[in-house]
C-alpha cells in the first residue's frame, strides 16, 4: 500500500466519523498541526528500508548504526518484523500485546536509530563512494 492509498483510507475513515466537539484531534487543522510537529521518522525509515543487500558498504553502515543504537531485544524484533513487511497488528498478535505498545516500541527504536545516525561519523559514505566511482563512467 502506498502513502497515497493510506491517505485515501484515512480520509475515508475520518469522513465516516462524526465530528466530536470534545475531541479536537478529529479536525483537519489539528491533524495538520500534529503532522508539522511530528519528527521526520519517515526519512529514517526510508533510509533503512532501501538497504541494498548487494552493497556491502551500505550493509556495514546500517549494521554499525544499529549496533550504536543499543536497541532492546524487543525493539530489534519489532524493527526486523517491520522491515520484513509485517503490520503492527500482526506483530501485536505475535508479541501478545496491544498495537499501540508495538507502535511505541517501533517509534522508540527509530528514535534511538536517529540518535545513532546523528553520531555516526561515516553516515552516507556508501552513497558518496558510489557517486564518485560512477562519476567518470557516465
């Protein structure tokens, strides 16, 4: 499912719900404010998800960042299941906990990874290497 599909489903579900004056989080304006305040975890997720298995330099970079992040066993398992394409619901059934607790563990893992990426001295070196080695061949 693409992000456009998810946005369509979310809009459809919100259209079905009646506005509740006691719950302003259902308003479009409030959702836009929340979206602006949320950290950009999507960029981090895309960076991890596109890890090319045939690229040993990028694979080593990802492994070192994950090692620096000091993830708990549960966070590592949740992250691995998400990378394998599992949904939060499927993971929650596996872990026998709520979907929100799985999502919270996933977000905590992403935050730890972001901090590790900020402190990683060689971040992006595989991309630079590939750009430089292709520079003369095109």
